[in-house]
C-alpha cells in the first residue's frame, strides 16, 4: 500500500476516533443534569466498561 493510502486511512481513523458518539452524549447528560460529580462517575464507569471488554 502506498504512503498516501496509509496516510488517508490514518486520517479517517483519527477523525472517527475524535467524533462524538452515544457514550459522550451519556456522559454529557449526566454532567449537565447532575453536575461535575455525576459526570466524572459516568466517565469513569464508561472507561472501566471499555477497559474490561475482551479483544
């Protein structure tokens, strides 16, 4: 694969990783409705859930 194709693939993957998704919406909902502490708890439990996934 040429370097240009690798670069375009890297750019697409980076943009996909930076785009907000449902998990960000859930963390934001908890933060806006409850404040900083519920938002931090939601973010930490989300991170723990992702960290425990196999693969």
